[in-house]
C-alpha cells in the first residue's frame, strides 16, 4: 500500500514514539487522537497545587535500545540526574537489600531456615515437569520457604491476582532466580548482594518528573495531535474511527494503543464472537497511587522499598524526592510515592486509601507520629488499568485477537494495546511505536513486539 493514511489512538509513549518517527521520516498523512488533554499516558507527571510533582507510580528509566537512548539523550540534554539503584525490602520489622532471595541472611532464624531448606529441596526434588502457572513456577524454582515468606505474598500485592491464575513466561530478567550456593554464601558469610538485574543505575529528569520526557516529544507531533479527542468507536470493516465529538477519521492503517479490551468493545461491526470472547479473557489490575509530601528532609538515601507483608496497603514506596531536588517546592522536603494495587480479587477502598497509606508509612517507620503535622501535600491518582496481568489464558487470547486485528490492518501495541507486560515498559512501548512506522512504511521487521498468533508477524502491510 503506497502512502497509507495512518491513524494513531493514544498519545502515551507508544503513540508518541510512532508520531516522532513519522515526523523524523517526513511523512505527512497521519494523526494522533488522544482522549486526555495532555500527552504521556501512564508516564505523565502531575504537579499539585502545592507544588509537589508526582509520577503515576515509581518510573525507572532503563533502556534496551540505542534508538530510544539517543532520543532520551536529545530530549533531556543536561537536564537529568543519574542514580544508583538503592532498593530495599521491608519485612520482619527491618530492611534487607533487594532482591530478597539474594539477601535473606538478615532475617529471623526460622525464616532463613525455611528459605534455605525450601530452596535445597526444590533443587534436589525437581521433577522436571513444566509448571502449570506462576505459583507452581515459584515453588519449583525457589522452594516453599521463599514462596511463603516473600514471593507469593509480594506478588499478590503487586498483581492483585492469585498466582495460580498467572503464567510465568514474563519472568525473563524481571525476577532474580535463586542459586542455592549464593543463598548459602549470603547466609553464612553475611555478604549482601545488591547489584542484580538490568536497572542498577538509571537516569531521571531533573525537572518535571518522568512526564518531562514525553512533554518533550510533544513538539515533534503537535501539528498532528488532537488532544481531548476520545475515540468512541472503530469500524474495522469500513476502516473508520469515530471520535466522541462525532468526527470520522478514515484510515488505511490503524495503530491502537488504548487497552485492547476497550478497542474490541468499541468496534461496531464485524467482530467475530471468538475475538470478543478472547478479549473477555484478558486480566488486568488497577492502582491507587498516593503521594505524600512532607515538610522535612528525607533522612534516607533509599530510592524505593518493597513491602511484601499484608499489614500495609502499598507494595512499593519510592522516595521520589531523592531523584531530584526540583520535585518539591523546597529541596529540604520529602515525597513518598506509594503504589497499592486493586482488582476484583483485591478491592481497596478509595475513600480510605490516603489515610491508610499515611498509617502504613508510620507503622513501617518511614514517617514518625510527629511527621503527621508536617504533611504538606496529599495526592491520589487511581488508574483503573495499570498492570496488564500475564494470566494463564493471556497468550491464547492474544493469539486469537491480534491476528484478526492485523487482517483488518490494525496494529495494537504498547502496554495495554499489546497486553504483554514483559514488553510493557516505557522504552519497549516507545520502540513499538517507532517499529510500527518502520514496518508499515519501510517493510522492516518488528524486533520488540512478540507475536502470539499465527499469521500475526508478516501479515504486514507495505
Ligand atoms: C504503577 C506503574 C509503574 C510503572 N513503572 C515503570 C517503570 O519503572 N519503568 C518503565 O519503563 N515503565 C513503567 N511503567 C510503564 C509505563 O507507564 C508504560 O510503559 C507506558 O506508559 C506505556 O505507554 P503506552 O503509550 O503504551 O500506554 P499508555 O501510557 O497507557 O497510553 C495510552 C494513551 O491512550 C489514551 N487513550 C485511552 N483510551 C483512549 C480513547 N478511547 N481515545 C483516545 N485515546 C485514548 C490514554 O489517554 C493514554 O494517553 C509503569 C506503569 C505503571 C502504571
């Protein structure tokens, strides 16, 4: 297809990545339709009336792609800080370095015993059978001690989904797998192991939070950007998007970045029952992101802390003010940015969440009783969809939905457009937008996207 008319739904990192690349290639026939009055999607930052800047949960930027690195460098210039990850776990009334499974030596003797014996049993009693779900994977690879004391309670707090309903294909570099020798070395020689994983150093914008990056992309797409223009329906047969204001946007190729479930719901005609049923199988969780601004210095160099225990609502607290002194009105103030998940499996009352978070900050010693009088700002943001859950049925569902969409010239990409948590970070998302353009206009293969269905890759349009 020569010179296709391209319509993009959503101006989060994925839609912006596509728009940026289209602009870079000097291509003319495209538009971005964005429901909100701002760009950035879940990677937006908000500054409260009191002058505190918050992200929608702790956002750490670490990239796997040279194109994205160059883009970030261009957008940030000198306006960034570089941080060494200082991540901790709070349990049994103490801090231990993250990841938990490499640093159990500091815990209660009974916990250490459970974790070590469980890991040894798991190693020597391995059956070789493939686990059926995430719960079985945790038990088989880490043992029942680590499962009981950390992995199962912590993951339920993050995903708000029972682990037996989740798959484990997303794990890759996201979870440190247990090595029994390392475990024993840590316990016997008390040698903490902190430099695990892909994001041990990271950059953060000096001003404006994570959203600064995506605000910076706006100027490259402004001339083709329609803000406050929610998509109301998509007709995959006539190939027309209709927005809530009644305007119609015909397309040859559609890039969708709104949640896949909502895309399928919005379709007016021609959707097979199996595709609708498959969309009904997708699972997600939402959040209450609570930010607390306190009128005193942070008194800690920590970046963030994980909370596996059920007595506090949040699973993670970020000392956001340690990322940059410009996120608070004065540099001697503190931001605690907390994340609490929610779902039908784990309801969380929005009316009480802010006070429960403050109680939790105090119960875990991050705040003193006297700090309550120093609270200068309270911020709540409650996205309905924040984690696309890698559920047991996810890949079969995607394998039904995505090839059908592609056969109608619809590419659905990004965190909820693609519904693949393992490629759902900012760098993955922006690159999926860039590679969509390269594929459609230049016939280049996508490298970030992971097809889950027959005919999905290569069903492409030139
Ligand atoms: C709690 C949390 C923590 C995270 N931490 C990290 C991290 O540490 N590192 C990292 O790299 N990433 C992190 N992320 C992920 C990051 O936010 C996403 O990768 C990124 O925002 C995905 O971009 P996207 O464009 O695919 O989707 P989104 O950001 O969801 O953007 C989709 C856009 O579509 C728009 N839209 C929706 N419906 C419609 C409609 N009907 N019509 C028009 N527009 C519509 C939305 O308004 C939105 O702007 C985190 C996310 C969350 C929620």
